[in-house]
């Protein structure tokens, strides 16, 4: 149940950020979704886990666009590649 709540929290934080919220909401959304992916493991919930990885990748890409942090871009690519496995 905690994973489900973390997933919805991450989606909500992301939506608030998209509507002009502060940049810390982006970081919070990434963290919430990463925590959710610990509950929705690849083996037990392949589709949900891949969707979380894609969302994390998308948010990390946005983080790179905002602050030019190429580490976020590298993490974004890794998240997308994980979703493909």
C-alpha cells in the first residue's frame, strides 16, 4: 500500500511542479517515485515498475533542462534503459 501512495504522491508533486510549483517539487516527485519503485519491483509488477522508470526518466530530463545538471541527464537515460529491460 505504501508503494501505491508514494506513486500517487509522486504524480501529484509532478503535476504541481508542472503547474508552476517550486523546483523542490520536482526533486520530491523524483524521490517519491524512486521510493515507489522499491515496492513495485520489476519481478512482481513489471508494467508498473517500467512506468515508474519512465516517469522518473522524464522528470530527470526536466531537471537537467532546468539546472543543466548532466548527472540528471545520465540518470534519465539509465531510467529509460531500465524500463526497456
